[in-house]
């Protein structure tokens, strides 16, 4: 039985590029910082936010808008993921200073976590509206937006947002 081996250099470069892009997108880093980057291990005071972490933050935000109080079991039910997996993800988000969990198990955002969650949620809304402007039904548009929101370039996202605004469909795009 052969095991598939991951190329460590390729994986490291992917993680670094994703980290730098997410930091620039969220306004944590600017392009002057990228000019200074000289191949050193860059953390910039925050860990790499993987797509799954962004999904958890977006889910916490959406549940909080519905229920006000969010617990791990709510996330598990919403995402269809085991409670053990949710617990591991929440521990990562806590270690990245994105959330806090009180003694009753209620989850709240830190300033950093809320900023990331709102940015992803906004991208989801704009992408959904864009696809609907093309004639896609809301359910399909939302599902496709969920798949794309973590990977789309800032340049393409901005062009889509600007297009929505130019079509007077952009009340969501302005947030």
C-alpha cells in the first residue's frame, strides 16, 4: 500500500501565501510589510487562519445573529460535524485569540475574531448577490459563495463588488 506524501516545501509555501494574503485582505498587514519580508518565518502576531477556521467563525457569527448565545453543540448541529471536531476547532480558535468561551460554554468573539468573521460573512453576502444577479437561485448562489469566499482573490472580489454597486444591486456590497 503506497502512502501519498505531501511535499513539505510546497505545503509551506502554500501556507505562507495563504497567511500573507489573509493578513493583507483583513488589513492586518500592508504591502510595505510584504516588501520587507525576506524569507523569514512570518507570524505577524497571529497564526495562520485556515479555511476551516474561517468557516467556524462565520458559523458562530450567523448563529449569534439568530440565537444571540452560541455553544459548541449549536455549531455541531449547524455544520453537521461531531462535537469532538468542534471542540478541537474551538481550541484552535481560542489559541489564535479569535474567541473566548465562558464557564457556561457560551462562545464570544474577540475583536480579532469578529473582524475576521464579519469579513468572511460580507464576502459571502456579496458573492451570493453577484451570483443571483447572474440569475442563479438564492440557495445555489449561497452554496457556491461558500465554496469560493475563502479562495477568491481580492482583485476579483473587488471587481464583483464594484459591478454590483454599478448595477444598483450593491446595498450588501457597500458594507
